[in-house]
């Protein structure tokens, strides 16, 4: 990032606007360092609370416990509790209030089925995320009223880095994720091996997968027993013009002896040696002549037929080696962590083995040391069993390190656990505040009887709204709960099916007419250039042939319509349009509103990206000011990167300028502004599959009486519109700097569960002006 020439030694003249130093945003695997947009830099340097959700996973499902993390941090800040693991809240001390609005009986299905009716919700809240189906007590879960977990003594390996507990306490082992997976008794070696399904889930290279065609299988004709030999493996990589490639491999046998330690010269031009991680430099690698094929041959010769490979995130090592091995133990998955997260090798080495690795004063990682450590961790697991490891309470120790990194020093283990399991009520009590809880009298929960909770029970939802507009501004933290009658199960099931069909039809286009001698292969390539295609069908029902193209993403279909409708293709003027059905009649309005959705405003969609696109983007990052995140979707089956991506920018202006550059003559990509929030893709995949082919469907018209009944005030669409307005009134009554969360918890029924949806944002003056 270019240095900002701010410090001139002069006192700024009156009226001169100072540039803002950018915050550092740390994201998931595809998140890049943020660059503020030019117009952002020109604003006065006034601190205000702001949110970033670029840490969210691809599925964007946030657990109730993770919601509780955010709420506690919003109350106390980093001085007392760890930062939330899934989002970033900057300048927490500039928050004025926290308001949580719960719409009981509503789910993500309701929001997208009546998307056009929820005007304010989609325009005011930039951050949206999925919620799992509701638990038995949703409210208790999100504010941390569940039973406190108590942990035992600390492991000896942590002496000196974490204070020991002064009292003997017990632990509920049944809730530990390691015990949940493996049980409490010692396990055999074969039980620790990843299954084929697990290897597929975690993107290990497997035979028969499209992206593993040139991978070399390690001989594995022997049968695996509990006496099979273990080998620790670790690889270091660099960044080349073709992606990550191997630069070093270390293999350690069970006794700790290193049987292979080789430097490897990549086949392609090196862009970045990644020296801070690998320890490899240009000087070290220059004289090396060993190639990937040489180490593949050597590894095959060294390993016996029944060898078990052990490593930490071993899938990356095997992909760097371009080799396939079916018998593996991955210590990042063996030591199971909550919510799908993984413990770092350095942390496990310290806690379990009592040894320090990857020390900051060393020059990069030592591959032999890492391979040996992974091997020792596997042996420890086999020797002592899951129960012993669960007693260490790794989650509490990892969270302690987060507290320590934030400048905190809890006095003992009990204090660590107390801080981790503190409820929102206790957080408020510690700063002399009370929680305001507004609900209908019929829906009061155990929260109502809590001593630090000011509960106002109302007779109706209307009264809840009226009281909320008066009382909420007076409290630091408020929960406003509305209770809606859930849709009948049969209606929810029908709505799910229709939503799936509607999205499929919106993502489908018909193109034609074409000549009977048209080049189908060339036409396929043309339509694939706009986005990933699920199917292409030649339709012969018309006088001249037409193509039916179903895209994986809505953006691909829309881009094809905008680019090709009315254009000359193979000498014929063609029309590109969506199928006309009762579900797509308002499609143009819906597409326009999706583009104006606050979450999509700063995001662009690009098609035709190659595997090296990320590296090229990094090299020319100075062109793309305000870039927050690069989202590269992967194939769920083989883990291979797809040929489209999303770029998220801080402002619409930055996104629009970047779109012009990336679709210009130098980059030659196709793209447009995004239409679909990230969480929407995973939710649609979870809806029940439908086989209805896209196209016109003739349905019998309803009787006059049925039509009138559909238009009365009890119709769900009318109810959604009315609730959208009610929430809007409450939102407008909030003061600037209020963190507001709208939670649709989801529903449970005998017909199945519906996942929930969360929307959040911080209300400030700029946002209020835009809405007005």
C-alpha cells in the first residue's frame, strides 16, 4: 500500500480535510488488505463505530453462540472479552446502544419469499447471515444463559504461559467436541484415520476426481492395522505464476528420525517465496536441481505399502506434492474444535506437548520440526485417548490466548472460564447497566425473571412496538420480541418448493432463433463466458432452433440477457429472455431491487477468471482502492476453483470504477454489479430439489371467491409488508450509533425445520440521510 504523505510537520489549515489512515482488516482465506476509497479519505477524521463481516465463511451460517460473542463484545469491548470470531466491530466504545429485534415465527424463507415487501430491511442492513434452525430456547442461547461449563486443572504443558487453577473443579466431558466424535475411551489407530467421505469434505486429493488427473498415487496395497507405521509429513510452498508450488518436503519416521528433507525447484516462475512462512529465499533455492517428479519418486520408494501419513492440514501438503494417499491422520481434524474451527499446530504443541515451535525469532517455519510435532501429537492422542485431552479443555485455553493477545491477564483458570461463559446480563451488570426486554405477556421466558433485566410485558405486538419506540432509547441494551403466527407446515413446504423453482427460472434464459446449421460448440462457449452453466438444451418446438441455458448463478443469466439480447450471433439477430411463468412476472423489478440491496451495492460479479487471477489482482492492487474481499467460489465436490468470483468494495463508487477496469481491454473479463448475497447460494442449495423444467406452465385460474380470499389482509404478503413498515418505524426511532440486529430465528415443525436469517448494521447520520 502506498505511503500516505500526511506528516508535513505543519499545522493543518482551517477547513483542510485530513486523510484517514486505513484500518487493517483480516479476512478468511480469500480476503485481501483493505484500501479505503478516495471519497472515504476525504471525509473528516471522526471516529465512529463500524462493522465488517468479511471474516464470514462461504456458508455464512452463524451459530447462536457466535451471536452471543458479538453481543458481549458490543457491551464490554476488548478490555474484558475476546473479539467475536466471525466479524469485526471497530470503535466499539463509540456505540450508543444495542438493540436486538426478534421476529419469532419467521425464517429466511419468509424474507426471500416476500423480499419486495421488506423494503427497509434489505436497504438499511448491509450485513446478512444465515442462522441454524432454532433451539428449544433461542433467546437464552443468544444472550448466554445456558449452563456454565466448568473446567479442571490446566495441563503441565501450559505452565508459565497460563496461570494454574487454585481449586479442584470438574468438567462436563460429554459436551467436548472430541468426546462427541470419538467417545471417552481410548481409540485405535484405524479409528483416527480420515474416512473417504471426510477426505472428500476437506478437499483431500482423491483418485477419479477431475482436479487430480495428473496426481501420482502412493503405493498402498497393504492392509492397515493398529501396528501400521506412522510418518510425519510437512511441506513448504512458494507462490508461482501457476499458484502454490512445492519448495521443501520433510518426512519423519515414528522414532523421530528425519528420513527425507529435500528442497525442490518449482517448474514455474516464482512470484513470492513466502519467506516469512517457508524460510525459503532465492539464494537458498538457486542451486537446487531437484524437481517435483524426483521427490514423488523418492517418496514412493521410502513409504511401505501400509504407511499412514500424519500432518497438520495435510490436504495442502498432498496437493503441493500432487500425490494421492488414502491412509491419513490430520491433527488439525483429530483434535476437534467447536464450530468447525481448527487449532493451530503451534498452540497444540505448547498445550499438549509442552514445546515451543515456529518461534518468532526464527527465520520461517522448520518443516522437519512441524512434521515431527504432528507425529508426536498423533502418538499422544493414541496413547492417552480422547478423555484425557478433553480434560485439558483446549477451547478455554485457546480463548485465553485470545484474551492475552488483547492485552488481558486473567488471574486464574476459573476466571478464564468465567469470562468465556459470561452472559450478556452479567456483562451489563459489570458496567452498572440493565437489559430492557419487551415482549408479549404470553411469550415471557426465564429472561423475564432475571434480576438484571427490566421486563415490560405487553398484551399485543402493537403494544410492544409502541412501548419500544418510547423505552428503547433510554437503555444501553434492549431486546424487542414480536411473536408472529408461523405459517402452516404445508404452506411453508409449498413456499420452499416455489422459491427453488423461482430461482431456477430466474437463472434460466432462452436464446434464439439460430440457424439449423449453427455451431453448438461455439454457442456453448459463448454462453459459458457469462457464468457457470448447469445445462444447455436445444429446443426444437419452435420453427427455428432455440437454446435453453440454465446458469448456476443469477448474475450469469442477467449478464447474458444484457449482453446478447438483440445482438447478431452467427448472422442472426437473436432474442435472449427468461421463461415467462407466474413466478417470473415480476422478475425485472426483483432484479433491480436485488441490485439496490445494501449488501450488493459495493460488490461486483466477474466471469472468466483464471486460477492466477488472485495473484494478478494482488500485483495490481493499487488500481482497486477500497477493495475489502475477494470471494473465489469452489466446487463442493472436488474443491476446484470456479471460473467466476465476487469482489467486495467499501463503496459503490469503488466497485463501479473497478468494474470498468476489469471489463476493459487489459483484463478482458465479463461482469456486472452483484445480485445475490453470499449466504443466499448456500441456503438455496439446502432447499428441497425440484425437477420442474423451466418454461411456461398453464394453471387453472382460481375462482372469484378464492381470488378475493387471497387478497384479504390475512394474506402472508400483506402481513410481510405491514411488518416491514413496523420495523421501519422502530428503526427510525433509534439514535445514531445504534448497533441493530434483526433476527428471524427460523421455525421447527413435524414437516422439518427452516433456517433463520440475521440482519445487522449500525445506524448513523449518513445512513439516515440515504434512507430519507
